[in-house]
C-alpha cells in the first residue's frame, strides 16, 4: 500500500489534471463561440449588403423601365433607392417645369396680347327680339389677308410699270398699232397700214404677246379706249378701231381722211401705188 505522502501527491496531481482539463475545455468553448459569433456577424453583414445591392439594382431597373414606358417613378435620381434626395429632385423638377410653362405663356401673351373675342351672336332686346336671328360674322384668316395685300402690292407695282410703259409707247409715234403676232386680224390691219399706205412718221407696232407687260398694257388700253381686243390702232392716243374698222375705212376710201383728222396735221398719209391700183 502506498504511503500517505505518495497518496497525497497523487491526489494533488489528479486534481491539477482535472482543473487543467476543465480550463482547457472552457477555453475551447469560448474560442469556438467567438469564432462562431464573428463568422455569423460576417455572414449577416454580407447578406445584408447583397440584399441592399439587389434591391437597389431592382429599383434602378424599375425606374428605367418606368421612364421608358412613360410611367411616374419614385426613384427620381436613379440612384437605386428611394430616399429624401428623390423628393428634393422631384420638387426641383416640378419647379423648373412650372417656371418653363409660365415663361412660355408670358412669351405667347407678349407676341399676341389677349383681346376680347368679337361677339358672334347679337340679338336685340324688346318686342322684336324674338323674331331676330343671330348672324355669324365671317372674317378672313390673317394669312389670306396677308396674301391678298401682297398680291395687291404686286398688282399696283405692275400697273405703275405698265402705265409708264404705255406712256412711253404713245410717245414713239402719232400712230401706234397694238397687235399680236399670231392674230390674223392684226396681220390684215398691219398689211393695210404698213404696206398699202405710206405714213409719216412711221407707225410704231407693239406685239403685246411678246411684250413682258403685254396683259397689263392691253387691260389699260381696254379701260382707255373701250376696246379690249387686238388689233387696236391709236392716232394721237385715240382709237380708230380694230381690224374690221380699218378694212371698212380702207374699202370706203375714208382711211386717209380719218387718220389725218385725228393726226391734226402732224401726220402725212398717202397710198403707195395709187396709179397701179387705178389702172387695175
């Protein structure tokens, strides 16, 4: 049997070993717990970050899709989340839109001031008002009036040019033949006046179909002489007729007398071949 001293030493060793085992066991448990706590915290944080990122991307995608479809989106600044910045951004955008709208209205009002609309229906008051009917007042559109004014200005300018040109033509010679190159009646009148007769000063011929102001000159001749057709023969500004009248005066031997009468001794007119025609 071991001695009491040895037994006491063995007991002390056993107790020390037991305490050592208990202490190391506690340390392992504590370290495992700390490791588990840190690892759990890491995983939780990582999961929260991934979830927030996924939610932000989803919100951003919804914002883009909504903008593409024309829907109202809450994520105004497209940063992936809906926060106070979105409200501030939305308010600023609303203010800018209202300012732009007001500026456009002010600009439109400055260009076209508001005027009271003209009354379309005016009905009298009294015993006869019941039998009255409202009348509609029609006005020309502004564009039509502008075009009409422009045409009037152009016509006035052309009329002035035609008047000046006609005055110049009438000063060319006492006898002026207004003709058209393709007209057979004009050809017959020119044949009589230019070939059968000798007129001094020589008649001045104007082919209206070849003149740049021919239509305007013909219109003025119609107003001045009451003859709107060609030929139109003028002697000192007076019309002695057209193709039929010249032919008739020539046949009745009155053409020279008529021209001399209106020529007031400023015109010399005679037949070119009187003897030949008399012999024939």
